[in-house]
C-alpha cells in the first residue's frame, strides 16, 4: 500500500487517476509487470503485480506520479 504524504489526497479528479494509471500501464506495455489487481482510493492505492521477466527492480525504479512516495505512510 502507498499513501499520500501526511495522508493527503492523491486523486482529486479523474485526470489525476488517468495520469496515475498511465504509469503502471507503461511498465505493462514494456513487459516488466502484469497487473493482477488494483484499488485506488482518494488517499492511497494498492497494486498487486506479477513480474514474469524478473524485472521488478526496473519497474519499481520507474517514476511515480508527483506526491506519491513508496512506503510513505504519513504516520
């Protein structure tokens, strides 16, 4: 799970959601990951992915949308 910094809203509009989903879509098209499931909420998201070619580190190094930080829980 990834959360917005200080639990701030990540997705304020449909455009935000489309921009966010374009990021893993690039990794899918490149063949780095397969998205098995995802869930987007306003303050956080869940992605369940499979890395058939063992390219997890390559996919994880791909930039996340602004305001998203892996492991940022805002605790």
